[in-house]
C-alpha cells in the first residue's frame, strides 16, 4: 500500500527535551535575580505602581555573541545612569519572521549557513540569555515558534508577539501561558483590532497542544496572562502621534482593557529608517510629560553601530556590531537619547512632586 503521509517531508531531527537543556545550561542565582526583579519592575510599571517608563532597546536580531555581550555590558552601565526615570531591558531577538525567504534568526540557523541546526540554536540562545542576565540586564525577546518558550522563557523578562503573528490563534494561546508580560504589535497595515483581540484572548485561560518539560506532546492548560498589552509599531503610516495614541486608548477602553500602550520607535513608525527613531521617541516623551499616562514604554532598535548590512553568506565579510536585519541606531545615539530623555523625565517628576507639595499646603 502506498503511504499517504510525510510525502514531502525530507526527514526528522530529534530535539533534546527542554528540561534536559535547562539542566545543561542552568539558571544561575545572578541570572535568576535579574529575571525576577526585571519581571517585577515591568509588572509594577504596567500597573502604574512604578512611575518609570519601560524601554526595550537592543539589536533588531542577534547574530554575533561577542557583539551582543559588548552591547549588554554597555547597556548595563547606561541603565544604571537612567534608572530613576527609565527601566531598560535589552532586546535579545533570536527568531525573525519572513515575508518570503531569508535568514530566520539564530535559533533556526545558528551558523548562518543554511544548515539549520535548531538544537544548536536553542542551546546558543539559552547561553546568550544566561550571560546577559548574569551581566545584570533583563532580556526581552519575540516568540515566533510556539515550542521555543519551553527552552528559553525562564530567562526572559518581557516577550513580544510580532505584527505577522498577532492574528495567530496559536500565538495568542501560547501568550496566555507565558510567565512574563507580553506585548502584541498591531498588524503590518496598522490595524489595531488584531492586537486588541489578541490581548483579550491572551488574558483568558486556554487549552491547546504543546510540549511539556520532558518534550512530550500534551494538552497545555493556562490561567491567562494579565500583563498582555499593545505595542504600536505603525503600518501604512506611523501611529505614534497623539490622535493615533488616543484612538488606541479608546479602543482598549471599549474592550474593557487596561489603558497601557507601548510605542515601537522603529518599523512603520520610523519608515524603517534608523534616523526616524529619535524623532518618534522625543515625540512620545513629550506626550507623556504632557499628561498622557496611557503610555508605559518604548522600543528602540539599537546596535553598536548604525544602519544595517546585507548578508551574502560570507561571515568574514560582515562588519562587527552592524545589524544584518533591520536598520538600527548606533550606541552613541542610544546613549544620548536615553540620557537626555531620562533627564527630561526626572525634571518632570520633580516638578510634579513639587506641585503636589505646594497644592497640599
């Protein structure tokens, strides 16, 4: 009898069980402290118990461990300098969605050569997250493959569901069980409804197919994620302006959702040009200082050096510290932006405190 399944499957590679990888690359006490304190701070920001703004800053994607660790070390020093006004988390993205084809990220293709040794990629991603957390920097990532969280989520303080997957039922279900806050980006065309519907679904308990820590296929049952929120990333046009922010706020109210909005300074909001990110950030900060307390955070695509580079397949030809995916602002620009924004916000906080004191007299 002729077979009727696997007709187009080239083969299977067995993955190590998540629990076993976690034993091999175990969470250290220092990393554990970074993750738990990072999640706690983000929780308080989302619940308005912490006046600071959340900033997710880092490379569009990680392709070079050395550059990632150098960036993390610089970011740790900077985040301490701005800690009164900003809570800074490093963007550590290993999975890249593709419109058609291309490099899918370090987990899918860790050698950047098309060999796609995903088990090696999961181990490398976990090791990188561990080291960054040990440096003292909380990590943020986008979850694209729904099995990936079982291998690395215990080292992540903030998660994102991207514009291309926000409409996906499986990603909404997965988000409902994640142990950290999750931001849902609006659709690539700028549509907000997909993200808002995703937030409703993620806040609800779900039952879906997945794997457990022993790698066994099972039914996963979740309680729902109370920390799901929207990330405005622009679309056919930017959506960080006051009218767009207010529209998003009203849409959240309509669904009885918390008025918590993060703005992605890159992608559609900057027209995918790194020069536009500073403009977006300054505009959003001005709105926040003017009294828009629906704004809880910002995202920056930032690397050691500005711009991006095409990857031809020759690793030796790559420039160090330059993105091979989206354009990023440089470290110098990142440092200048965060320091100036922190000073502006700190002054605003102090003025507000003084005004409250005077009014109380």
